């Protein structure tokens, strides 16, 4: 008797094809470029572009979840900081927005204490790969005493896009990052957020601005220590050069 071949499980089809995601990125490039074209001395254009990009990413994620509901509810909740030991990549407008938010909302003593935590985290993690960073388990200095994100309203798009469908699987992964796979996620939500981030980077590059991905903590340290970091970035000076992520750059070189 001839054995019947077993069908391999296939990934479910999604409406968010590469072409659709590229279209999202292109649309954001055009819209965000208008804000970045404003060469305001106070970096208002860059901060506005980062805010608009985060809002757009959140709206598209909601639409993606409605159009293609996840297999189970997203497990991410305030106070769950399991993944907040990860390396987070941002673009300059995002970190400038975060720094502006901190200066506007934190008393001087609290801001000084936060800057010290940022310096300590940067010293412990500068140059680490994604895997090394996860294994080092250095918590994000922007977490509050409850383990919740203290800048949630202005958080990086990467953080907004990341989602988990299994909190226990997250804990298992971060307990042994090299041996245990990451938790299952709702990929359409993740992909649309990254498409918006790509659009923001594309818009910055078209304005002749540095659009290299930056490691969040290293870039935030620069932005907090140098109040004129935004003006220098707008003047096309390499103010964030030390925060460019070497691992990302190496990956791009390999792809090329």
C-alpha cells in the first residue's frame, strides 16, 4: 500500500504582503517628510514627525488586529517587563522626542537621577549584540518602580510594534535566549509598525539627515547630555554616530 504524503503546515496567508508593507512605508515617507522639512531651531518638526509616526503605527496595528485577529489575545500588559532587557533600535526623531518629553515632564532632580541610570545602562550594554544584550539582562532604565514603561506615550515604534501571544513563552525565552525561541506573536501588527518606521527613516534620508538605526540607550544618553543634539542632527552633523548600531550595519554589509 502506498503511503500518503503528509502535508506540511503552511503559514496562514496575510493581506500584509511585502508590496502592501512597502506601500505603507512609502505613504509615511511622503507624509512625514513634510514635518521633517521644517528646519525649526527647536526640532519641532522632527519631534512632530516621530509623534505622528507612532500614532500611525498604533492605528495600523489596531486595523491589522481587526482584519486578521491573532490566534489568542496579545499577552503584553503594563508592568510586564520581561522583554525590556532587549536591544531597541530607534531613529533620531524618536530619541529627540523622548528626550524632549523627559525634560518637559521630569523635575530636575528626577531627571538627573534618570540620566545616571541611562549612563550606567549604556556602559553595561554598549556594543552588545541582540543575543548578548538579552543574556546580560540589563533592564531598560526607563522602567518605573512598578516595572512599567515610564515613557509609554512616547515609546519607540519598535516597542509599540513588538507583541507576544504567550507571556510564559517570553519568560522562557529571556531565561535562556540562546536556547529557547522567542514567543509567538501577531506578525501583521509587528510588520505594519516596522513599515511605518521604515517610512520615517526614508523621509529623514530624503531630507539629507542621518537615518541610521541607533541603539536607544546610547542615543538617549547623547540626547540628554547634549541639549543641542537635535540642532546638530538637523545641521547634518554626526552627533549620534557613537550610537549607531554596529550589528545592524554588519547585517546590511552581509546582505550587500
